[in-house]
């Protein structure tokens, strides 16, 4: 519970500071990179929690996790977080900051997962479909998962449309198993 409160307070403070400096979008992009770095390198959290690692090395790790070329506001924020020994909350702070930014800017997250890369025309059709059911700017992500066999999965915030061959085959299998169970 305390993790959420600490992360939210730091993220809100950063957002207000970045907004005053007209750098909220830059910081948003840097926080997206940081969040991805935490996902890609789970050892990053362990390193930041290591008490033997110096504050300067922790700052360097966080700046590198954001892509090395970061704005001054981000660097100042990293300094503040490390000085107050809150670096273990940085992943959570980055996620909360992104949520705050998206809420303030009315950005809707949409992700399409397909068995093969989609064409530009297909991407445009999907974007238009999402635009018709939501308001705001759409942040569109594409992902390829060959295990879907065919079709796609479209996620729009908390909603999901699964039109993949994999899920259709799973439903057919479940129906067959269920009908066979009745016969026995």
C-alpha cells in the first residue's frame, strides 16, 4: 500500500514540475523507455535495491535506463529520488507518471497483436475502428505473436477483442470436450 502512495506522490510532483517547464511530453517518453527497461532487465530493480551500490551508480543506471539522452528535468528528478533513497520505487513511479500523462492528455492506449505483421492499410482500419468507439488521441502499439496462427487480438484500454485462430480453436476444443463429457 505504501508503495502506491509514494509512487503516486513522486509521479504527481514530477508531472507538475515537468508541466511548468513545458517538458511533460519529453519526460513521458523517457518514462516509457524506463518502464520498458525495467521489463526487459529485471535485474535493474535488484541493482537499485543493492545497498552497496553508490548513489552515483544508481543515478547512472536510471539515466541509462531512460536512453542516456535525457532532459534536465528527468536528471533532477533522478537526483531527488536517489537522494531520498526512493530508487526502489522508480519502476512504479514511471508507470504512474505515464498514467497521469495519458489521463491529462486524453490518450487512449490501443494494442493490436497479430500472427504476422499487419499492413499499413490494416493498421489504418484498426485505428479508425478504435477512433469510432473512443474519444481522445490514440497511442497505437503493434505486436506480432506467431502462436495466434491467424487473426488478431485488439486491446483498447481494458477491452479486448480476440479474433485469433488460436482462441477459436480453443473454443471448438472446449465445446467438443464438453459435449463428450455429457455423453459419458
